[in-house]
């Protein structure tokens, strides 16, 4: 059984989700409403407190190689 629901947040707008429950579930209406509230509150928390972004590392400079007698050497400027 799929229970679609929509909630609105004054700052963040519309939240639409669905609960997927077995057809023979025994949840009460209050329990189902609590599940909807939990999904909505988790969404609000995720929007308001996003995880910190990973720092972007600088790419390593491209190394130039030379090959001498089949051996690869890194070219170094002196």
C-alpha cells in the first residue's frame, strides 16, 4: 500500500513523499501520521543543516616524463 502525502514549509516550500506499507499493516492512523511527521522533519533538518562539503583539493601538476633506454624518468627543472 502506498500512502502519498504533501507537507508545506513556510520557508522551504513543498515536500512530497510516500509511505510504502504492506497491505496487511496494523499501524494506527496516529502512527502513520507520526511516520509522515518524521519524514517531513528529517527533510527540514537536512535542508537547514546540510553536511559540510568536502574540501576540493588542488590537482597535482602534470609531470613530464622522458624515457631513456626504456626507463621512464620524471623531468625536473633545475
